[in-house]
C-alpha cells in the first residue's frame, strides 16, 4: 500500500531529533560538546527510511528536522555542552 495524500492543513508536523551518549558518572573522562557528531537540516530525515516520500506515513506527516547529536561512550557531559547544542543549532 502506498502513501495516502492528506491535505496540508491536517498533516501532522513531527520533529526529528535527539541526543545519544553512553556516559558513566564515575568515569574520569568528561565529554565536551566537540565529542558529538551533529546532524541537522535535510541530512537528518535522509537518515531514516520512514521519512522517504514513498513511505507509508509520507502523505500524512510533515517531518521537521531539528538536531541529532551522537557521541561515543565517555564520561559525564560537561555543563557547557548541555546548553550549547540548542543555541548553536536552534
């Protein structure tokens, strides 16, 4: 079954974004903002099959790319890193 078309006014606007890091509170290493790979803009929905124009929800959802930040495992995220992403990417 292909995507169904829904009038633009009744389409769901759904944001895509997230933050991912495996961090250990007792690890001596601290994770800074620079440790994160950041994806935003058109590259973000391109990462997922369910956002493609031929996907099942395509006709009823407007995907809104926000920001995705991913880091390798490390220690706690430094406080400046927590507030940096929204200001840099918002």
